[in-house]
C-alpha cells in the first residue's frame, strides 16, 4: 500500500480477501444473521437450489430453515432484482434492490421501450401503450388480492380481462410481471409443484410494501455494490446491476465517498470507509463450494477472480456459470453434483494445485454439502 496522499496500491489477494469477507465466505455466520447475509448483495434464486448459496455462508443451516424463512416467517422474499433475475432478499430491504429499476413513469411504457429492441421490440409491434401497462398493473393487483396464483393462471386471468394484450402476455408475460414487481407490488409466492406462483407483496408481508425513491435507491445500490464487490469500476457496476447507462452513471457519480486505488495494476474505486479494511485484508485459508450462478460469481473482474485466468472452467456461453470451488476469494476450480439413491457425487476439476490444508478443507466442505442433502459423499478430484 502506498503512502496517503497518492493513489493507494493493493494486491489482488487483498481485494479478494476483502470481497470474500463481505460475501461471508471467510467464515460461516451464525443462524441469526441470515437476513444480514442475504442482504449483503442478495442470493440468486434462478439456480435449482439457491439455499446451497446460504449453506456456504451460514453455520448449521438446513434446507428446512431456509424454506421457513422464505415461506413461513417471510423474513426473505423472492423477487426480481439485478439484471432482471430472481433473488432472495430480506423483506425489510427489498426496496433497496427493486426501486432502482422502477421507471419514473408508473405506466412503465418508456422503460419497456428501452429494454427491448429488434426482434423483441414488442412494445411497438403489439401497440403496447402506457395505458395498457397501467391496466396490467391494476388487473394483476386485483387478481392477486387473495391467495398466490400460478404464473399460467395469472397470465390467463390478465389476458381474459385485457384480450388485446393476450399475445403479448402469452409471449412476454414474465417480463411484464417483472416490472410490476419492480414497482414494489408483487413478488414470488410459494411454488405449486414445479410451477412458481405470484403474490401481492403487501398481502404477503401483511403490511404496506416498503418504498424508496428510485434515485436514492440507485445510489444505495451502487454503495452496496462497492461494499461487496469493491474495489471496482463504474463499468463493472453497470454490467452487474443491469441499470440503464444514464441512471447507472448518475448513481455512481453521486457517491461522495469514492477513493481511487490501484489493484493488481488496474485502476478502480473503493469506498473511503473500506480503505483500512482493504489494507488489513488477509487470506485465511477458507474454502467454499458455491452453487451455479452464485452472486459471488457475478463479479465482472473475472481474470482476477479465477486462478490463472482459467475463466472458461466456470463461465460458460449463454451467461451460465458452473458451480465453483473458491479458496480465499479466488476461484480455483469447478465442481458438479450427481445423485444416486442416498449417495451424492461431487466431482471437482481444479485449475490450481491445492496444498494439504486446502485439500482437507475441500473434503470437509464436500462432506458438509452431502450432509446438507441428507446423503453420503462420493468425492472425485481431478486437475
């Protein structure tokens, strides 16, 4: 680290050690900190088993505990957030992750017009107007005045009330409903078999939905991003968040506590309050098995994140990621699960050789993962 007054210089190892700490990957947190862990940057919910992401961060966590927090106590809420993807979020913090994407015009048409171009430009192709969007909101909220409804049933009801939009809803219903979610009005309800349901947020929480001014929320999102993914850059924040360039840049530039730093030979920014934690950050040998699409893997500085630049091992075409082996914040391999009866297979492909301590940590993590799934372990490790 350089002397104060000049741009401070940090190593990749320091940056990743701090990031691992902020993502609760340096040590497992106690069960009472579930909301804090989920609130750091959300938990991706589009993966088949998002609870594995919480298991990697929490001590003594069970699948039943995650389900209870989500569907019984409703401390967590599943809704759309960054990049339009479903996330698990603390109920009390939901506005911080949804309001940034809320269009200034509650009719939504302008926002939809920006989001879809070319072949997906159905806003114009189908004559979708601001009045239509307002009508969709009204009908959706009326339809969800009672119990949660499966996605197909909600689409059928809304299309029945608004027949001119039947083709739009049939093809793009999930996108339309997502923006009703961004407006803070609906969220996902408990699944019915293999089908997800939707529910009105105020009904689900049994209180008015949290509100936050979109401009304030975008700046808060930028601050949370830097706290969990920093040091970073404005360009990486825009890619991570999915915000439009104008509002996203304004949110970044509105941060008054930014400090320039150099990490691994690259310029970046960090929150002023994080300069000291960054200087103190050290690896502690923590190894974790992260599920596919884990929020930690949503970082955009992938050459720093993955050992020896082997990004192809984890990041695949189409935006999908493989489950990852993470050691001291750095991806050192990928893993894949299989299940045969009561046995869970964990096949690991390493991109960097592990020392004896790390090998032992890998075996312990794999054994813990198998127990989490009430299974016996069969572990295979290759390089």
